[in-house]
C-alpha cells in the first residue's frame, strides 16, 4: 500500500507542479486572461484539453459500465462524437470565433436578443449545478473507492460517509484549479493528465486481456472473449439495447452535435484558440483520438463482464473492480492518480464554464453592468465556490442509479436539445426572429420535462410515461425536429425584419486550415469503416 500511495502522490504532485510552472506568469486579472487563456491556445493544448475534459470518470466508470451491460454497441458515444467534432471544425467554430465570443449565450444575444441569452444562461447554470457537476464527482468518487479499496484503507465502514469524503476532497481540489488558475491552467493540467489517462487506459486493456488469457498475451485474451461472448462484440445495438441502432440517426446524433459544437463546458477552450486554423487543427486532432476511445472506454467493460458475469456486480462498479483485479499493485497508485486527474479535469472545466456563464451572462449583464474586470473575476470566483458546494452536496444523492451513464445522457437531453435547436436555426437561417427562438427554447424544454417526469397513467409495473412508447433517444430527436421546424415556419410567416449579418470583430486570425475539409472527410469515412468492421445486422431482427 505504501508503493500505491507514493505513486499516487508523485503523479498528482507532478501535474500540479508542472501546471503551476507553466501558468504562474499568466494574467488572471482580465476577463480574456481568466476565461479564455488570453486567446493563446495552440492545437495540441486544445486537443489535449478537449479530450480529457470529455474523458472523465463519467466516461471511464459510466461508459465501461454501459459496455458491461450492452457490449461494444455503446461505442456509439465515442465514434459518433467524431461527426460532431467535424461539424464543429467546419461549420460552428468559424461562426463563433468570428464573433469573438466567450460563451455560447453571448452568440445567441448577438444572433437573437438579450432575453434569449438570459434564458440560455439560466438553463446552463441549473443543469451544471444539479446534473453535470454532481455526476462528475459521484462517478469519480465511486471509481477511486473501488480502485484504491478506500473503505479498507481508511477504515470507514459507512458507504455514504466515505462517498461524501471523497466527493468533497475531489471537489475542493478541482475548485482550486478552476477558481485560482483560470482557463489556461485548466487546459494545461488537462493536457498533462490526458497523457496519464491515455497511458493508464491502454494499460488496463493490456493487463485485462492478459489476465483473461492467463498470461498468454492480450491477443489471446481477446480471442477467448470473442469466442465466449460473440454477441458482446457487435457494434450494432439491437432493439433491447440501451442504444438501438436507429437512434444513432436521431437523439444520439443530436446529443453528440450539441456536446461537441455548443456545450459551453467543452467548447470554451476552442474559443481561446489563437487562430481559426489552430482551433480547427485542435478539434480535428481530438476527433482522430476519439476513434481510439472504444479501446479504453468500452473494451474494459466487456473484459469485466467476462470476468465477473457470474457475480452480482453492479455495472457502474465494474471498471474499478477490473482495475483493482488486473493491475499490478505497484501501478495502482499511478492509475488512481490518473482517475483523480480525470475527475479534476471535467470538474474544473465545467466549473470554469459555469463561472464564465454567470459572470459574463448574469453578473455583468444584469447585476452590475458597470463592473470592471477585477470585480468580474472576483464575482466569478465567489459564485464558483457556491456552485461547487451545491454540486458536492448533491453528488452523493445519485447513489442507487441503475446506470449513471444512461442517467447522464437522459438528463443532458433536457437542455442539450432546446439549445442546439436555436443555435442551428440561428446559424443556418438568417430570417429566424428572436421571438421564435425563445418560444422554441422554452417550449421544447418543458416538453422534455413533461415527457420524462409527468406520467400518462399507471399499469401493473408503475407509472407510464411518453418514453414507454417512444424510445428515449427517438423522443429527443423528435423534440429537436419540432423546435427546428417551428422556427423555420416562423421565419416564413413572421420573419426577422432584416437578414442577420454576422460581423467579424477581428478577435483572431480567421484564415482556415487548408486541409480541414479533407481531414474531416477522411475522419467520417473512418467512422463508417470502424462500424462496418464489427457490425452484425442480424441482431436487428430480434423483437423488443
């Protein structure tokens, strides 16, 4: 255990020290310096930060837990992400950088009006406080407890007390990164932790497959699993899967496009790009790396199912159990540090984004319109501590969810879909008025709330909801289409008085990367080939 603690402290300390050394001279007294890293981020930093902000414990623990239940088909969340990233690089990023914005709601104010920005800001802030930040902390704590066997190490017998302890420890450390370091500190620590995460993630696959083959190597281990569990290695989700194949083209595609093109937590680091070309290269490099995601975010869950399928192991505990079982003891501390880095990365990135949304969208626009940069940053930090404490308090209450990853995607849809619809309409239709955007935003938000939480009736199994009749991702896709069509019709019946014309504020060099289109096309072809390699469409003939 002493070796475990030494390797844990060494890696965690090294990341913190290097981050401080690389960012100690940064100017955090201006809004651009604190929120956008001074618009100085280059493509390796952007790619590293994007990747690790996404690859947090809700992915390591949650997605591998989903693979434990459903197999390879859940790779859809990684592979279809490539499409979202290509759309971001080619269509969304040029629009955002041309406007010189710091937040997505800022763009919505430019495109629509102040009211649209205010509503969007509030939706984002509520969602981050009660959905995103608590889930990051909960899944992170669950992973740490299993990997380090903290219940035995710390001698705490109460599961809930231990959960609160780890949640608050991770939350406090992440808050320090985000609230004292600014976006560049977050981006640099993301990149350093990303190296450890990729190394550690591939190590689990290697050791896991080697464990399955009893030391005969990972290739043999894969062959054993493929022979024993052929159905688990199908990229096509059947009717009984949590991700049926045809949902790829409805709700799953919508969720991925929102996540990679309009989610403030993710795309804020692209707003800090020093040029459009650097931003495009960073986004497309992330897309290339996402193609490797199934190796360390899905395959370990399948390995865990092979090893522990005869037990009553809960899916969201599968990854931690696998790590604790197959990893050599002297590497456990390093991997625990990697998991901590993943927790901190997503937590401090989401917290930084929440602070940005509050300070620029609420404090400066509503509370104190005459604020200067120092007051703005100070207000941001105070709000950050408040929302962090709320998230830390809520996180342990998530214990008991059947699938935390499924819960995350379902809840994300409540705010992903309405915001995506008005952004897409605003970019691709210059005649959509602000009134249409606000009605679409509010109405689709409440349609989703009603669909999820308002029962239509009861049967022997309990309450009946809309999603009992319509697959949840088809439901999300349907609401997106409703919002989009409603705005398109509105733009014809009662259009904006004048076509919207976007102004280039000259925030950065807008010369695009000359290979962006070619790279995007190649990446989309690779997505199709990867799916085809593992596809068995016969599963679609199964009955629901």
